[in-house]
C-alpha cells in the first residue's frame, strides 16, 4: 500500500483531485493563462508538453516519489493549476509540497492558501507526517514569501542544487514545518482566509 493513497480534498469552493490524463486540456488552458511556461523559475509545462508532464507525474506516483493533484474549481470543474506531494519518505513520515502553479487569474487569491491548508492538514492529520517540507528557487521570491506565510521555517540553502528550464544552475531554498507547529499554523491560515473573505 502506498504512503499517499488516492484522495480528493475539498474546501472553500476548491477541489484537489488526483491528476489524470483527463486533465490535459484543462491544465493546458491553465498554463496558457499568463503564459506561465515562459517563467524561468517554474516547471509549468509548455502547451505541447502538457501530456508528457502528466505522464511523468503519473510515473513518479507509480514509483512512490510524487502524488500530483489537479486543483479545480469545485463548482465548474475548471482546472486552476496543479500541486503535488513529492520526495515522499514513508520511513520517516515526511513529504514535501511542491510542483505548485496556478493560472494567472487566480494568483493572489485564496486558492494557494486553501490548497496548502488542505494538503498540510491531510499530511499531518491523516498521513501522520512528522515533517512537511518545501523547496523553491533562490530567485523565486514570491514563492518564498508564500511559503513563509504558511508558517514554515527556513532550513537553509542548498547551493548549485538543480537545473532551471533555461539550463542555468539554481540554488534551492529549503523550508519545513514539524507536526508540533501545525496546530498554530492552521489557526493562522484559517484567520488569513477569513480575513480575505471579509476584504476580498
């Protein structure tokens, strides 16, 4: 039995469902909203590579290393983006959350916070994880701010760690949250979502 079993998660009009080939058209449209593949610090697929992107995610799922979700509007079914558990380590009950991107029209909305709340809750409360981690490009400052808003702590920087899509070598900023920090982080995220609903 896999550490991360297929599951669909819902909250605040958002649905996270296991990524499948049936999401190909929706994922392609989401990436086209803002031409996100042109950003050198993300892994968003180019339109012609969308199917291969999904196939790679499914193979990584079969190998036990990654479990990808399609992030959808729960009412319309519109695909808003994708996010994943990855670097899954059952022996130490640790997962990382990443491969995350959203169509431009829903960025800076409640979507990312809501999706992360679902994934963190499932990791800590259902999977029994001791640690949830994140990693991001050292030049992806928006991602670093978003991770820090979740309540994660910066562990450090791994230098010369990975290739960007343009072939340059990036440094990777590592973050994590321990299970004991989750209850307070959860309350803060719920507060931020409530604040957004009042002001948004």
